[in-house]
C-alpha cells in the first residue's frame, strides 16, 4: 500500500527535524507510494509517508494521519481486510469517522480498545508506527507473518524506522555487516529478521511490538508466535474429520479470503503463473470480479509456463497480459532489481521476471494483485517435502525392495480395522525405514559458523516449533507435522520480501489469500497425511505414489480442468540463467569482494576457480558484488550494468 519512514531523536534539546531530509526520505519511497508524499516535522520527531491509494482515494486519508484532537499520529503501510466490520463495531460505540479508509479505522480501533486488543481483531498485512506526543512514545508493529517490511536503526542519539533501508542513507553511514555476509556465502539464504547485510540495521521480527520513548532504549515484545498458536484440541478436531469435511472447509475459507482481498476502491488483478496455486486463486476471483485483469511473466525457454497460464485464461474467458523474460534482460535489470531488493538475490533468481511482470501490471493501471504465494508452505507443495520412494529404493538390493513393498502393503491393509486406508502417509515407517534420511526436524545448516553469523535466525524458529508440537503426548503428532511451521517461517519470509520490494518497486501491491489467518490456522493444525497423500495408482514423477498438496488439489478440481488442477509443482523458473552464464576474471579484479576480503590476485583466482556461476557460491559472489555497488554506493546502477555487459556473457 505505502512506504513509511520516521525518526525519533533522544535529546531533550532537539530541534525540529529537517523537512528537506524528510521530503528526501519520502521521495526515496515514492515508488511505493506515487500518489502522495507527506511529512510531519516536530521537535525531535519526524515522519514521512508515500501513499499508494487503494481505499478512500480522497486526500483526507493522506498520511501522516492524525486523529481529530491531534493526540495520536499514525504512519501506516498495509491493508486491513476486515476494516468494514471493525468500522461498524466502532460506529455502534459512538465513534465518528471522517474518512472511509482503513487507516482511520486502525487508529480509532487502537484508541478504543488498546493496541494489543486491536491487534487481536485485525485481519490483514501491516507495518505501522503510532506516535503519542503527550507521552513522547512511539510504538511500532509488524504483522504476524512479516508480509509488510519494517527496518530499524537505533543508537544512543536517535531511532529510525522505514519500509526500506535506502532512506536511512541520509541519516547514517552504510557499512556491510560481515557476519551476515559470511553466513550467506557459507550457505545461509540471507537475513529475513534480525540483522541485515548492513551494519546496525535490523529487520523487525514478524508479530512484534516495539516501544520507544524519548531518552530511553527501545523495548520489544512478541504479540504473535506461529508455533505457540498451535492447539492440540484443534489438531484432534481436524484429525477426526472426514476428508470431505476438510475439503469443504478449505474451499469455503479460501473463497472467502479471495473475496475479502478483492476489496478496494480501484481495480484489483491477479498474478497467473499457470501453476495450481495462482490458478485456483484466479478462478475464485473471476467469480466475483467478471473483468479480472490477469498477468503472466513468461520466462522463455523449456520451463515456460505460458501455455498453462493461457489455458487457464481461456477456461475462465479472461484476457491475459504477459511479458517475456529473457536471458538478455536479466543482466539489463539485475542492478535495478538488486537496488530495490536491498539484499543479494541469489536465493531467488526469478526476482528479475517478477519485477518485469510488476512493471507490466503498473503499465496496465492496476495497483494491486492477488498472488498464490503461501500455498506451497501451507500444504507441502515442494517436491522434497514428500517422501521420495524412488530415491530411497535406489540404496537397496532388489530383495530388500520386495520386503519393503510387502511390509508396506501389510501396513496399509492393517492400519485400520475392516477397511483399507488409502490416506496412508509414511508416518508408520519413520524409524524403521527412512527417518534418518528424511529428518525434517533438523533443518539447520549444521555449521556453527553459519548459524552464528545469522544469529540463529533459522534454527530458533525450528526449535520453537519442535518443542511446541513434540512436547505433546498425542501419538498422532509426528515430526512431519512440524514441516508447515518451518516453511511458514524463514522460507516464507524470503518470498514475501521478494513480493513486497519488487512489486512495490513498480507501485504494485501483492495480496495473499493463502495467508489469511483462518487458512494459516487450518494449515498448521491439518495432519500431514492430508497434505502429502499416498496414492497407489497415481502420485507424481518427482515422488512416486505420493500426491503433494493433496487437499488443495481436491478443492481445485471444483474450479479447474484436470490438466491444471493436477499440474506438478514447477516453481517460478529462472530458465537456467546461471548455468549458461560465463564471467571473465576481469569482472572481479577491482571488486568489492577482492577489497573487502583483502585478496591478492592469486587468492582471488583460487576463489574464482571454484565458483563458476553454475555453483551456489558463484551465484552468491555475483549477487553480492552487484549489491555492494548499488546499495553501498560503490557505483550507480548504470555503471555496474555496463560492467556486467562487458565481462559477462550468456
């Protein structure tokens, strides 16, 4: 929806914050909010806001937004999808509204019931700051899953917050955080909360409230923890429900979520990759929005999903608009994409086609789109999350395979009395056959240096989920029921970062029906066997006899033809760009990497000999180099782009 920025100075003798610097902060966020940039400057406090108008397009809803008595000021980025219901409740209590925006609803709700109670009532995505001048108190909040970003910098003199890091550059010196960089080079995907690649710049964790008073250090507390929201009674309820009941429940919740996220005073479109997740969202949305605009990024090459996306468009009688992403425009766009990404982007090389489709959406005058992001994390859509029988059997001689098959069938026939249970999942075989090879609870990187460098960001999430679930005595709870928690933590945060920063780079907001709180609650309590289901006569090529996202596919059959509801997971492709890339040594001769690590030419050559672009370290070196140039100010985007074109071929 928007971009936010603020500064709080701790000195009792602080003057008014420079309006010119605040305007510059707002301007640096203008891609997030091209419709209006507003500022507020007071003694030792200042705010900047860049608005993307989606609800109540009138200037009365511009921010920073004050209540009628000017007792509270809200600087807000996000969408509250249930704001109409909340507004009605407040009107019944006598609250008078001057706008039709969710911004005013959020502010008045906090005033009426308090911050913590208000957060319990919200359905949406948000990062906001609430300033109370009478108390000299600033409160910052980030939504439970971290859909909307929030960065901070804190020292003894001032506190800064922003939707992006780059507005900080006029208020502090940018230096690389070498622990984060080393962790990243050794295997970590990159930070998504806590420390960043910039020294002394942090990412506020999802579900967090920060409170800052002038002259005092900040205080932090969590108002939401995904693992601790799990309840055994809810798990038991879903464990006892029939598959038909569970399918109907998911169908209803997802349809309601889609309908709720179509709310806007401007047209809302949809991303259409051609995969199951975006297809079902698009199909549901088309029933409520007859002229739904749909968009596709066609990554040209063997992994192109254009045909599948086009089949969906024809099935729904919609006009699809697409943009081609080729090898040539990868190098042309990489510097700009990295600048907006804010971090090296090796983990998601498909960030370039994502940015291209976001620009296409903007060119077609659409400000918000529905996305299928989150379905794979909720319902086990990644191939490696289902048991790979084919790979497992390769380690055994044939006679062992026959024994395995015989015992598997005995288990299937005898699992429940008087009937065959074809909803089998590999739970009963964990310890006897493949628990050591499929250990989903030990997903840290196994190296103290890597984990210490990222300050145990990944490992602590896993520990929280493991301790919460396995602490229960319910024998039906297994290690595999923890997978959803793990996927909805670090992995999802990296995808949400890509969606936010690159969508908003083109002034486009992404909305995520699969991340509605009702569906998240459903997914974490749904037994694993309904997500990855044994299927003797089917399954998928990447994992024999198992169907991933089984329950979602059953819902999809109600809206999509079989060739779309049954499509295997491909993922947003990058069309093998790194495998086809060649980088000459001259690209790194006068480089950030060489100077930062103080490498001689011989040492640099040693590194480059072992890090071609087709390797993970090769991709990370390139991404890190480009990031250092455009985000640390070594050179501008055009200079590093010209350098890449000179020394890199595809």
